[in-house]
């Protein structure tokens, strides 16, 4: 029996990552080019949600700012290394939750750090739930990374059975 280069769940992780990148970039295009949030600054949506324009030069939620071109490209290079490592890891995925987690993290990292940062020099953040006492403005890629990391932690503490019936 030959071993597959990529498992079916690895392919699922890649497809999910691509979907995250597409949805993230579509949402950023929408807030910039349709809503014109960069001109309006802020748009109320719900009592607890506003669209608020923030151009983020930091890593995540504005932390570890990279204001210089060298810092920007160091973040891009670091993200590239992480994304490649996650892509290699995902190719052997054998649990649905694990594959889902990696797909979210890969897609989020690509959307923020391998698309926005090289193209714009910063990341477009716009989801503002500060009415719920959440201190940061974020985007769909940030959300995907956060959910992916939570799922990875869940999968590591409560592993499910693999596709061949073994406990991971």
C-alpha cells in the first residue's frame, strides 16, 4: 500500500485555509471599497458591534508593533516560515478537529501576514466589540487564528480517534 503525500483531511485543511483567506480578503475589500470605512472611521452595526477602521502594524491585536520597513518584512518572513511549517504539518492530518484548527490558523496567518502586510504594510482591522469590554479591534483572519488555536488546544487535551480508530 502506498502512502499518500497528503491525507484527505490535509486537503480539507488546505481548502479551509483558502476559504478563510478569501473571506478575510473579501471582508477587507468590502470595508475599504464599499463601506469606505477608511473615510468614515466608524459605522455602528449593532448595540455591541461597530466597524472601526484601524490599520494595525503590530503582530496580533496591535501587539509587538513593526513600524519600520525592516520590522514589517521580518514579520512577513516569520509568518512565512510558520505557514510553511503548518502546511507541512497539515498534510498528515488524521483528525477532523486537528485539520479544521490548522486550516483556520493557516488561512488567518496568510490573510494577515502574507497578503495584507506585504501589500499594504499593515493589517486592516475593523471589527470592534469594545461595548463587550473587548479591548482590541480585529478582523476575520484574527478570529480564524484565535479559533484555530483554541481548537488545537482542545484537540491536544481531548484527542479524538483517528480515521483508523486509534486514539491520537
